C-alpha cells in the first residue's frame, strides 16, 4: 500500500480548486487555504496524474523479516479441564505435513495444571517437543496469563507458524497473541499449505463464501491461523513416541491477572452435530413439517442426528446448534444424507470432508452434486419414505 502526499509549497488557489473538481469521489476539499484529502478517497490517483505535481503517491516502505531466525510449526494444545480437544490432534497431523515441506520441527504448547498426561499424549500424536506451562494459576482460563505464557514461548523459541484450534478458548486467545506479536491472523482456515520459503498459505472462504482467499503474511513472523474441528484428518497415534517434554518456567509476572474466577461449572451436554457419525441434513427444498418428521425418523433409524442449512435457522425452523456451514458447525461424519440442499459454498465448506455424502435434489445441476459421492435426482419427499421402508424391512 501507499499514501497520497500533498506538496504544500505547490498549492495555489487555482490548482486547489481544479483538484477539487477533478476528484470523482469528492474526497478533496479546499477551505481557508488548506487542501485536504478525506477518507472518502478510493486511491484512483486522478489527482496525481492531473494535479500538476501538487499531489504525489508515495509507496509505503515494505518491511522485511529474517525468516531464517524463525523455525518450527507450533500447535496450541487446548487442554481445558485436563482433556485435550481433538482439534489439537488434527492440527498436529497437519503441522507434520507442513513441517515436512521445509524440514522444520513440530512443537506443541500446553498451558494449564497437571499436564503430564496431556504432554505425553501430544507426543504420541506427532509433536517433536511439547512445551508445558504447568501452574495452579493456569487451572482456569484467564486471558492475560495464557497470553503471557504463549508470548513467552514465541519470544524464546520463535516458531515460524502457529496453528490454533477454533475452540471457544482458541478464538479468544489467538487474536490477542497475534496482536501482541504484531503479526497477521487468518481465522477459520479450510486449507493450509506451505511454501519452500516457509510462507504459510492460509486458504479460507471470503465474501460470504463466494471466493476462496489465499492469504500469506510474508513480511511478519510468526504466522498465525485458526482452524475448526473436523476440517483436517486426525493422525493415528504412535505407541513409541520419540519427542521431548520441556517444562517452561512460570513467573509471578506471567500469572498476574485482573480477572478473578468466582465459579466454574460443566455445561450440560447438548446436541453436538460435529460429533455425530451419521447426519441427515435438511435444506429449504425439504423443509415442510412432514419432510422434517421423515428426516428425524430416518436419522433415528440410522443412529444419527438431524442438521440443517442456514436459511432454516434464519426462518426459526431449527435451532442454530443444528446448522452446518461457515456460520454454523463443521462436520465430518461417516455418512451424511443431504435432502433438498442446493449446496452453496457456505454449506459445502462445512461438510465436504465427510466420508460418504449422499445428495437428493430435484435440480440435476445443483452444486451439492459436485461434492456428493452418490447423487439422486428426485424429490426427497418420495425417496426418504421409500428408504425408511427399506431400512425397516431389513431390521
């Protein structure tokens, strides 16, 4: 990026008046002998080309970073309540893929209390080194101590890339740490790739899912990104890990916080479509009451759950916890049956990694058929009752 600079010594009433007329966005004003360019400027540079030298365009100085000083692909381990969130294992598998391209080690960072078992488990899933910040002050999540510990690790070991799961904890922590490190953060990545020069290619849907944006931060380190659960494949653990556990020193300054945790409790378990092995997903084309009841019956017979697309949540037909997609949940079941779903990018991004996708739609050109393994061009109101009947006959 660059900026427009006004050469005040060249400003005259005549030139300023002409510049005001030239600007197609009314971004230039001239009052009381002062020429000014407002935020309405769209950087078309018309004033530069036709302003007689009054306005210059100056490129910003591009910062550079010595990438050789930054080494390793780090994964933040969400160890809430002494249990590791499974998105951590998925990210360790992806980190191993990325690190192999540039011959870097894979790190895991764990913050909490009594983390010995968690640290050993992280080694089994591919971490070369697990950096542990273990202290009673980390038992409950508080943003300041966790940020201080995370930044301490980054300052001492300088990882080139940092992957964080888009959990409730990760979504709070990652932006704070990235901001403190004065680096970029790409949220909810669906694809990650690594260049040989250690630039992390972070791909995510943008503009409502209409395009897939490829984002890199070549001038800053570390490179931060978050990814949702079920986006990447969880690796198989090894029974003979060879990694190392590093106990990190915890200081009083690190655990200082203005937050007091008065009480914490376990939230009652609710429907979690992200954990389901079988999902029957309903779209606008199968949203009638009768169709929804059939979908629920089919899901029950298959031992699964019912999910939906965004329009049905916005129409108050389903609760938001049942929504699949970019603004809902990312799922990866063994089987998903899509009924009357067109398959917009927003929805497809949340389920395309499913093991088996069956789509039923009357429109043969529906985008859902581009990601489905089995495509049925028919009315779901006819197919589902017939399928239920067949299942009952086999039972």
